[in-house]
């Protein structure tokens, strides 16, 4: 698997050198391989086949929208406003 660490670092606004890039690439590949093995592991080791996900539950918020947005650096139409990360 080819992971473009330089592009990921650029999107995350991180400065990394070539040695760090190589190390991170190896670590990310190992993580991706480990996660991709989870369904197979679960089928072999678990009582129930496959990975079971919990049902989503809608719960009322403890905080109002105004309270949640109170410390946001920028808001727009009652939502958090964040810098654009994808170029058009």
C-alpha cells in the first residue's frame, strides 16, 4: 500500500523531514494492516461471526447550540466555521 505521507502532512499543516516521513509511513502501513485483519480475527476468535455494530441512539444534548458555539473562533449561520481544506 502506498501512503502519501507528505500529502497527509501538508493537509494537517505539519512539517516533517524525510526520516520522519519514512518512519510514519512504516507505522501507518502496520496500523492499516492490523485494522484490515480485525474482521478475520473476530470471525475466528469471537462467539458471534462478523463485527457487530451498536445501534445509533439519538439523545438530547445537555447544552444549547449557543453554549456549544460560545468559544468557537468563528461561526456561520449557527455552525462552526473552519478553514477550507479541500481545493476546488
